[in-house]
């Protein structure tokens, strides 16, 4: 446990110093701050547009950070030979991979936390929204955190066998398709009008790919009509789904990484 | 060679490292399958400094990585401190300094030791302090690695490699790319490790530095061991040149030593003879003949010569075959 913990804290220390990530993070914070400020100037904009725009920025920036952070994580360790020093200590490969992944999750938590904090403060300051709206934003930020934790697991899994560049597009692709799963499911798999083979394929794809659209429920523009019957059940359900999926990905990654030459 | 494989992973006392026909094969598009490490039989005794020498690309790093379980052998077997390679327990008592290592640049020297210490479950500030003192970095403990010179980085690397008080250290090109002063510092530390009873396995392609400190060496080229043994034995066959004056032709005619050349000119005698010949006898003879000894110069073979010989022999041998 000590080894995993110190590998992950060291990973956080490195991540929060990576210039690319800091630049993306700063752009994110900037965009998130501009939205509520601008909305004060333009009379037409309502709470819904503001919330939606802020969440859109938060999500895209978080996803970008998650991918950029994780695709290089393992390859960098190998290229700089830091992994050799670590693996020559009594550290198993699975401990290394888990430590790296937890470090990525912690770093993502810090960065999303920062953006979400700025978002909430400025939203409150400029729009004086009802408390319920604030809580909605907070809940959505937490869902995004789970979403990018899952995405980070996808990228770590791929990084055990593909190069960073390929991984970047693969992970982005998986996220892209995964965020459209609910609409895809509705138009193909669940559509009695489409051919059985298409329905079958759509069912297969939608059940095997990680479903990222589950994590974007609170965006009032993307999901206008969505009302969640039982909030607690929903959050626990999506969190559980994410955790299960992450576990499977990390175990698969470990199995590949264990056999691999580094 | 016909001995039974060790039972229960226990080797006869004394061997810190033993490999039997250890082989690593890589496939390349141009050359097909190549044995980068080719049926290697190594034997490293406990408590010695062992030099693993060879030109770039000889297979040194690949061998070390196999011994550490970082990559997997294609064939053959290897034992480290009596355990089969890959055994995690061994990792508690060995350590490794990779070639051109890199340390997380944002960390200070002290933080590096804390980080690597944590991987062993060691959190002993006094110990970290002692190690920093040992490698002469106590004054730089709070500087970040990005502020360290190459030599300082190598020394913090050596400090981290001592965290677990290892019985066996693998140092891959430990003096590579360092200036002469840093070389000397590293060499002194390595000698100190041996005095503390540790076994040190050094890989290097820079011979002059290594030859002064190694007890035994193996020369590897293209994945194969060419020579292996005590440095004195491998370097045997040096020559000695004796120059004396005030002698006559009659004396010069009596000088006879195997594999020697004798020249005599105007009373000056120059004998170039094998180191193994009777040098003392010759010197006594010169004194008895009232000659004057001007110089006795041993021209020892250097590791460098042996190295070049070995590798060029290999080249011409390869062409003949
Ligand atoms: N992963 C690999 N795939 C293919 N060839 C490799 C790989 N790693 C090393 N080699 C080749 O193996 C040979 C030996 O490499 P190495 O052990 O690093 O040599 P040394 O440390 O003695 O300089 C080199 O020719 C190198 O190109
Ligand atoms: Mg090497």
C-alpha cells in the first residue's frame, strides 16, 4: 500500500507541474470565468444558457486534460527509465500501474475541483441563483469527475500496448462514441423499425463501450427533458457503473502490462 | 556445467549472480532474429566488483534488465543471490542504477530519497541524511533535481541505490557522460561499497576507469562472452624493457630469455622481454658484469588493449568462419 501511495502522490506532483496541462487548465478557468461575466452584459441570456455553457467548457476541458495527462504517463516513465528504478525495488507491476492510475485520478480531482470551484463562485456572484441550481452544478461536476476517471482508465489501458499518439485518438474516439451512446441506443438498438442485425450490433456496441453519456445528465440544453426519478439511486448507479468499468479496464491493463517488455 | 540446477532456488555459497545459457532474442525486420544476449554463462562471486565490459550495443543493459526481471529471457536461466530471476524477495536486497538515469525533476534530493525509501517501506529521516552525507550532497538536500549537475544526479542515484542496504548493486554505465572529477567521486564510492561487503556489478564501455577498480571482468561482444576472469590473469602477457649501459658484447651474447629481443650498441643493452621471464636474473647479471641499469620499464597490457584485441579477433574470426 505504501508503494502505491507514494507512486500516486509523486504522479500528482509531476502532473500539476506539466506545462501543457497547466496551460489547458488556465484556458479552462478563463473560459469558465468569462461565461457568467458575459451573461451579465447580455440581457437575453438566462440561467439555463449560462449553466449549459459553463458545463460544456468544464466537460471538454476536463476530458482534454484527462487524455493528455494519461496517454503519456506510462510511456514517459519508460522513456526516462524512471520505471526501471521503481521496478527494481520490491514493487510489482500491478502496484506501479495502480499507483499511476490513482495519481492521475487525484490530479484530475484537483484540476476539476479548481475549475468547478471557480465556476460555482462566479456563478453565485454574477447570477445570484437559487440554491438548487448551485447544487445541480456541483453534482454535475462530480459526475464529470467520475466520467474522466473512467476515461483515464481507458487511456491507461490503451497505453499498455499502443503509442501515445494512437492512444490520444483512440481514447478521444472511445469518449466521443461513448458520449453518444444514449442517443445511439435510442435510435438504433431500441428502435423497432431498424433491421434486427443493426439492432443487435448497436446493442453490442452500446453495451461494450463505456457509456459516457450517463455522466452528462444535468446539462439542461443537452438533456432538456431529463428528470431523474430517484437522484440517490441514479448517482450511486452511475458511480458503481464507473467503478466496475474502471476495475475491469485496470485489471485488463495489468494483464497486458505484466507480460510486456518495458 | 553439468551440475544439477539448484534445488529450491538455493545456489552453492558464494555466487551472487549466475547465468546459464541466458539468451535474449529480438526480431528485427532487416536482420531477422538476433540473439542480443547469446547463451551467456556468467558467474559473479559475492563481495567482488565485477566489470561487465563491452562496446555499445553488446547486450550489457539487456542482460542487467533480464537479471532484474524487467524483461524476460528468451532461453536459459539466471540466479541472483541464489534465487531465480524475477523473484520479488530478491528486490529487497539488491539495487539498480540505470544507464543515464532520470529523477523526477521537481523533487529535491531529500524528497527523492523519501520517495524511493517509501517503495521499501523505509521512512527514516536520519538514514536519508546519512546517505546524503555519504554522497556529499548534504548541503544540497533542499535543491531540486533540476538544479543538480550530472555528477550530483549520479550521486543522488547512488544514494537511493543504498537505501535498502543492498547486498548486490547493479550499476549500468555509472560514469557515463561525467567529467573526470565526477568520475573519481563515483569510483571512490564504488570502492567504498565493496569495502562495506557489497557485491558490485558494473557495466561499462569506458575501460580506463573500470580497470582500476574491478576484481574480475567479463568482456561481452555481440551478446557473447569473449573473456571472463580475474583482471590480473587476463592482463598477463605484458612485457618489460630493460636498458643498461657499460656492458660489452660478450655479456650481450649471454643474454637469453624466451620471447625476448636483445639489441646491443656502443655498450648499451636493450632487452625487451616477457613479464614472465627471469627479469631479476637479468638484472643480477648486469650488476655482476659491472653494468649500470638505466631503466626497467614494465609495459603492462592494459584492459583497453585486451578489449580491442578481443573484439578485433572476433571480427577477423567471424570473417574466416
Ligand atoms: N527492445 C528491443 N528490440 C530490439 N532490439 C533491441 C531492444 N533492446 C535492445 N535491442 C538491441 O540489443 C542490442 C544490445 O543492446 P543493449 O543491451 O542496450 O547494449 P549495451 O547496453 O551493451 O550498449 C542493441 O543492438 C540494441 O539495438
Ligand atoms: Mg547499455
